[in-house]
């Protein structure tokens, strides 16, 4: 599908305005409501914010080196013109990434990167019981757990495990008292966690909305029916961000 209506999201207002001018000059229309594609100008946090506010709309992730010290130099305008021309002609692909959902009673959260369950009181270890499908795992004691998607496995999951994965669901135990540091599951598996002792907090990605978990609370986490769509294209200008972290980032 040819792209006509676009939206730019980013923290750097000057960079956002500059990209908007480039897009208008290239013939695109700026539209806040139901754009065809959203340009996420910044880093991971910008993308996660955009996906939370505009779920299900295709995102084109663009590095802004002024706020990303690890990013390689931006490309020059001729390269950008090729990419924008491909968008107008519909010469791109949509890559759908897994999302996870977490349910606590009637409350539901979604994440593109990961869910974090963390002890609310940092001086007291969290005790919880975990089930994979209907199989009970050994008791867990520690600071909490991270449940990650493949896309999010290069973030907090990697910080704990020094590993990443491409399929399924990843569990990383944060400062656990047992030797088990992580576990990889199939994307059809269901994770159920019961808080046994101390209070905890459930967070998804960089969403400021969190859920307080009291002893006895039960959290169910599984693959969500929703997906996170990315715009990808086969050009010489598609590179990886952070030495191989994100696959579908394009530098403009």
C-alpha cells in the first residue's frame, strides 16, 4: 500500500520539525489521526511510547544521533529520498513483532519489549510461585522477574542474562537466590505467577501505568493477539542499531 499520511513522534522538537518539513516537501501529508505510517525519531523509548499511543499502526524507526550517542552517523539526504520514494510507491514490507499481555484480575497490560515484576520494597526479597502452563516451578526468591519478547530480549533481558533470542518468550530472574538465571519458552506457553510474600509492582515497557501486586495476587502472561508492525525495506541503507540490536532501524 502506498503511504500518503504520516506522523512524526520524537522528543527532539527541532529534529521532528526538520523531518516533518522533509516529508511535506516529498509529498506526504502530516496527520495525527490514523496515519498510514508513524516515523519514530529517537531511540527505543520513543518507539515504545509511539506503539503504546498508536497501537497497530506501522512504525518506521529512525535514529536521532543527537540523543543516541551509540548510533552510527546519519545518512545523507539522497539516501533518505530513496527510502521516502519507496514508501510512496508501496515498495516496503511489514514485519510483525510479538506482543505480550499480562492480566491481573480485570486489569490488562500490553508490552512490546518486556514485563517486569519487581519487589516494591527494595530491602526485602520477593517470594513468588510460578507455573509454566500447568507445571509448577521451584519457589522463586529474589528481586523479581523479567518476561521478554524476542524484540525485547536485547534490553533488560540481555542485561541480566547476557543472551538474546529470536523466537518464543524469555524469562530472566532478577538477582534470584536460585542458580536458574533464565528460561526460554515457546510462544504458546502461558506463564502464571502468584505473589507469595511482600508487595511487588508490575510494569510493561516504559508505560507509567503500573499495577501494585499484594501477596496472593496472580498474574497471567502470554502472547497477545495484537502485534507490533514495523516498516522494513530492502535497500542498501538499512542498517542495524547498536551493533546488531534492532533489525529494522533506518537512519535518515
